[in-house]
C-alpha cells in the first residue's frame, strides 16, 4: 500500500478536491488519510516538511501535489 | 466509467504529475486519457473550455484540477 495524505482546511476548493479527486485514487494501491490542518494544527509542520505550500494538497510517497488553490498554509497557522 | 483527461506539455512537473498521480486513479472507475497540448494544439480550446488554465491539469467529470504548476496554457499556443 502506498500512503497518500490529503491536506485540507475545509474550504470549498478543498471539499471539491477531496470529493472529486482524493476519492478517485485506486483503493487497491493507495491508503488515503485526510487531514484538516485548520483543526489539527499540530500536523502543519509535517505538511510543510513534505513540501506542502497550500491546500488542498495530496502528498503521495513524499511528493506534494497542490490541487488548485484554496488557502496558503501560512494562513492556517 | 468516468472520463478523466490529463492535459500536459511534457514538462518535468507534468511528467511527475502523470507518473505519480494520473496513474493513481482507480482503473475500475476512471478511464484516463493523456493529452500533450504542445503536440496537439488543436485540443487547447477543449482544455480551456473545461476551465484549464495551466498544465499539468486533470479534468474529471468537467471539473478541472490543476496539479502544481508547469506552464500556463497561454504559453502553449
């Protein structure tokens, strides 16, 4: 299983990306965890370390993919 | 089957997104077509109509998801 982490902040762009996109990953290969950085600020540093600059973003195998633009990670601190 | 179209221009960011991301979609539900807009300029208008502003982008069910940033679609014309 490949670990994928979807970082978001509950914003409309985030919700759309989660519903249309994070759920589209192949469940046979990917285990997707969804992290709300607004509610779980303790994980912002983890997201930043993975290279996440804005949400929504999906980190697959340590590579960050920013999906459209909802909010800067700096605005979530 | 849900149709997903991955628009790219062969750029490094595009290749990374295609390998790490477009191939991650659930093959049971999604049929992914990959379109190189640099080589297939006739389809730029189709991408723009779907709301694509930059590549790489994945259009799922008429919703555009821009993945990181490789190039503006205007620079491909």
